[in-house]
């Protein structure tokens, strides 16, 4: 997705840094920056200009801007392979809604990669006596690994790895979990996983519930009241739930009106909190009900 002038600096990163790079950041008048486990680091080379930002958007949408306008209005584009490009700048408002961008100022490319084996720290704590998953909510700040862990739990359940195999329905609104490309997941979500993307999580969850008879329903990042209502409906149908939310800990969860009902209404039985310490991640499992 990078214009030629910026590919050189990116490729000059060491092989070790390339293997763990989480994001590439592009800001007007600044050189490219790489977000690594130890923090953000500037990569010396060509400064980012407006034409380079515009060229990157053209590359990302394969010169078919009209096909991605709805997504771009929300500030991001989902790329092949599950990667995501976010953009910032001066927005154009129409009737109080973002219609597009008048000019771009910065962008980020968030690099998606599956990490096989994540979640093996204590699998028994997430399993019921019959070997099936409890309904589980994964909680962490942005960029700590919620989506990666969610994908791994989906894969293990759908493949029956370390647990009873189950049918999983995944509402992948932004295409970051499975990353469908011509109907085929680009990231591993298992053999018994059905994916719907391109619609809201609430719409996707209800479609899967009605059409695909899932045993597990999964969705990344609860961000709207409609997401919670859809999960509540699914829980009432006896479906196991897997989802993620932004937050630090259970106390943070309970302070926020959007998330509090997820706990008080008993939607989830286990809470996994992820904390990053340096280059390592620590996982804490808490019983909710």
C-alpha cells in the first residue's frame, strides 16, 4: 500500500523489527514511523507529503475510490489480508455527518497477523466441564492484542483444538478478524467458522443467528448500544458469546454505561484482561458468573 518513495525506508527496517512491527505511521512533513513493541520509532528517509498520502489511498482502493467511500467516511479502509489503514485530516461535513475528507494530514497502516498458540496460558479457565467455551469477554486497551486472542479462540473452537469442536458464527464488521478475500478467510479462523462482514456487528450477529445455527457467536469490539442488544438476544437463545471491549479492568468496565449491562445482565461468564508489560503480555481470567 505504500508509495514507492516510502517503501525503501520501510524495507530498511531490520528483519526482527519487520517481524513484530504493529503499525506504520505517516504524518505530513515527518518521515515514516514504525510502531514496535517497545514504542514508536522514526525511520529516516523521505518526508510524507500530501501527494504521497493521496497516492497511498489510491493504491489501497485499487483506483476505485467510489467503492470504499462508505468506509473512508468512517476514517478507515480494510485492506486485503485484514490489515487496516486509518486516515486523518480536514473532514467535509454535510448535514452534520462526515461526508469525506477535504485534505489528508496523516495515516496509519495497522498490520494484522495471526499468532498461533496465543491463549494457551490457561485454557482450562475458559472451558466448561463438557469441554466447551464459557461466554468470554476480552478486555484490553487498544493495540494490546484483543483481536489476536479472539481470532485464536475462534480458531481453536472451530477446529476442536483442546476443546469440543463447535460451529462459530463471526460478525466481522471491518474484516479484521477473518479478512475475507473473494469469500476465503485470509487469517485462520478454523474449519467450522461462518463469517459475515460489511455490515454492522448487530446486523451480522442477527443474520448469523437466524441463518447459520451457530453454537458460538463472535464479534470484535463492542462499540455501540446495538451491539449489546444483539448479544443479549443471542444469549437468550443459548448461544455462547465471544467478544472484545476497550478497557483496563473490571472496574473500568463497570464505570462505562455501554459495557456495564454486559456484566450485570450476565451475558459473559468469564473476563480475560490483557496487560502489556514491555514486550510481554499478561492474561488474567476472572469469573463473572
